[in-house]
C-alpha cells in the first residue's frame, strides 16, 4: 500500500441533510503518504472521529471515495482494510487472557497456531506485556488494557495503518507521557502509518510529523507543528494551538498596511485594499509581542505567572493584547508600549490568512 | 477497639427498621416455627411434638413427588426461558421507532395479574371452545389438559414461558444496550463474526444481568402457585401439584397445620439453599 487518499469526502448522520450544519464533514480531500505519523486535531464535535471512522471503514461516507494506494476501499469492510484502531476507552475481551486477546485477530483469520504463538510473543515483548500473558485481561489497569488494544493491531502482519481515537483519555497523567513515548518508539520500529485523533495540542504536536487541524467539519490547516505555530492559516488555528492562543485584533487597511486603533502595524506582506467588506483582523502570538520604548501605548491589566514566563494581559482602549515576558525580566513601571514582530504578524480576512501565496 | 467512641444512641436510629423487619418477617416466621413443632385441634390448644412433623414430611412419598415435579418444572422453564429470552433480546432493534413498541409488547404479559393469566390460559386451552385447544384438536392431535397429564404440563409450561420470558428478555436487552459501540467496532476490525461476537463480547457483558434473571426466574418458578392453581388446580390427579399447591392443600384443605408448617420451613430452606448455590457458583465464575 502507498498512502491514504480521501477524495471529496462529505458525511452527514442525517438521511436528508439540508443546511450546512447538517454535515458532520463538509468537504475533505487529503493525501497522506505511507509510513507517516499524522494527527487529527480539533475540538470536540469538529468531525475528527467521523473522519477516522470513515478511513477505518466503520462508517461509509455519504459522498466521496477513500483510496488506499491505488485501490478504492470505500465499499470494503473494516476487517479487510489492513487497518487497526485503538479506541478512546480500552476494549479488551474480558473472558480471555492477555495472550488470547492478542491472538484473537489472528485466530479469526485462520493463522496457523505456531505462527500465532511466535507473533504474539514478539508483540508482547515490544509492548512489555510478556509477564502478563497468562493473566485475565479484565484485571489489568487502563494503560495495560490500552496496550492490549494496540497489540491486537500490531500482531497482524497485514496492518498498514494504525489509528488512535483519543487513546490517552482514561490514562493516568504520569503514564500518559510514558505511553506516548512508547507510541512514538513503536512508530519508528514498525513503520506503519499512524493516525492519531486528539483534542490535546501537546499530544498532537509531540506525536505527529504532520498535523491536520479540523474545525466544524472542515480541514483548516495541514502542517508541521512549527508551521502551525508560526503561520496559522486561520484564526481558529491561532486560537486553538498555543497557550495562551494567538491575539486576534480587529483592524483596518490603509495604503497596504494594517491599522490597529489608529496605529500602523508593520507586517511583511503587503495587503491590497480591495478586500471588499471582508472582516479584517491582525493575528500575532503572545510570544511575538514585546514591550518597547515606543509603539502602541497600553495599560497592564493582569499578570499571570506560568512558571518559566509570565503572561501579561494588557489593554489599549477596549482591545486586549496578551504577551509573554521571561520570568526575570522587569515590567515597565508606568507608561508601557508594545510592538509586534513584523515577521510573525499576519493579517486575516474573514478568518483566513492573507499572504503572498493566496493572493 | 481503642480509639472508637461508643454511642448507644445509634440503636434509636436503627429501631424503626428493626420493628419493621420484625413485623413483616421475623414474627410471621416464628409463628410458623411455633406451629411446626406442635399439634393443635383448634381452640388454641397445643401439644408439643418436637421434630415429628419434620421427620414425617422428609419421609413422605407425597412430598418427594411434589418436590420432584417442582424441580422438573423449574428446570424445564429455565432451559426454555433463558436461551429464548436471550435470543429475543438479540433480535430486538437497539434503536429506532420500533424500540418502544417492542418494549411495551414485551412488558405486557408481566403486567397481567397472575390469576388472570391462569384464567386466560384456561379458557384459551379448553379443547372445545379455546382457540389453542380447538386448533390443536383440529390438527388431529387429541389434546385435553383437564384429563391428560402431558397436555396439562405442556399448557402450564407454555403459559409460564409466555408470562415470564419477557423478564429475561428485558434484563438481557438492558445488558446488551449497555455495551459501548467500540466493542463491536473493535470486534469487526479483529475479524470476529456472529458467534464469536456473541461468545466473547455479548455473553460476558450480559453475565451479571443474566445471573439476576436466572436467580429471579428460579425463585419465582420454584414458588409458583397462582397460575397453575387457576389453570389446572394441580390436576389431572396430582400431575401438576407443585410444592406450593401441595402445601396449600395440606394447610387449608386438610387443616394439618403442624405438618404444613414443617413443610413450609423445609420448602423455604430448599429455596434459600438453591439460591445460595446458584449465586455462589455464578459469582465464583465471575471472579476467576
């Protein structure tokens, strides 16, 4: 197999979708190469689980085709798709031992006994489950059970894509980190494509080479963690990724440059004035705002200590702007001025970025 | 016991429950115990008999016969109702407009008073005028439940299955509905089909509710009285005289209060013992 292709996927859970809101997935086309680590990131209800279930075949899309390499798999049931899926809540077969759980997918496919034994032991060793093979699966902790669900995917030699649907939700915080590193390690070891669905930006950014950010049934941006951070294509991405999220400030355009409450803001891209009534905003991350000797005069509203840095909430008129200041840097005492880093300040029209490429 | 405060006031709070349990369980039970060790001829005159009634009941052929009938009946209805109930529950839709329709249809038999069920089936099965009896006879089979023991058993069992399978269905259905969708999805991906899904997902998840269903059906069927009393009256002959019917015959028919009291205590202990055995067996299996 060589990668996954989604062509014009639309999906609705209703029989006769009418308005735009009836569609859980509005229009999605994607191409993923073989062996990559991808994350689907978005808030609850953005359609990421629906998209995952369409790829695995648990849901048939209302419209569009799913391709695995050069094979159209839209009509093929999940057990014949060379995929495995790990769910939010660990699924184990309670009455079976850990060994039987891992052997189950192979037994169902009629694999010879000797091969099953060898394969199960190999995977159990990979997942550190060897000591527990003869124990009843129902007696394990949540992270142990989640390893079993993952193991049932790994034992099958035909599996090319492993999908994770928020797999760390029920795992204890201190084990989350361990399990996440384990996944990353397995990805390098096994080499199969992994798709990871989550609403947690840390999980997505640390796991994936490429993150797909979804919002209200559409893909708003596909990019590496760095791209998502430095040039969010949509104000939603700016908001959703980063802590705190990007400052999104209403602005006007005058002579190709954005004007924020009467103050001209320097940016690298020239903005045409022909934006025709679109809602215009400036987006700048708190990381790229700094105090300076001149610039926009602000008043400091609140200081939150976040450990290594402080989050400063400032105000100019009714506009609130957040910025980050290192822990040991002094704050300006009376009159404060701020400036934005021109290389990381973007202008958005109706939520979408205006850059050299899109115009 | 150091470090614990002792507070006698607690008794005051427990008192209402103690009184309630005393009046609805302990006192009636002790009255029966009292009867079971004495002989009376009325007028509140009692003679001490010791364990004589117990020995008599335990050695009586009549008691053995009704106990055997009772065990046979309960075994048959459990063997029919549990698998049938699970099968119906599996066939019922999990969502959609038919769910409430199915649930109401299933609950209907259980809402009918027991004596009405007996009367309904009595008329339903009458060979000359009943729909069931007439139909069977018109098929060329000689069927008359008031005269043939086999026909009487068949009718009684059919009636109980009609009346109580729903209980198993509803409990099993509740168990099935509580299985999260990912279990089925994971099984699908793992390549499991029909029987494997039932054996490894549905049955284990239904185990708790099925334990309760079996226990309830065991206890209820072991104590069955009203329906067969109205349907067959324990006949023909003694063919459908189950334990409770026999007990009522001895206590209220013959007014042998002593033996009847001894028998009811033995009866009670049998139900208690068998329920305990059932429960421990099923729970032990669960823990393993």
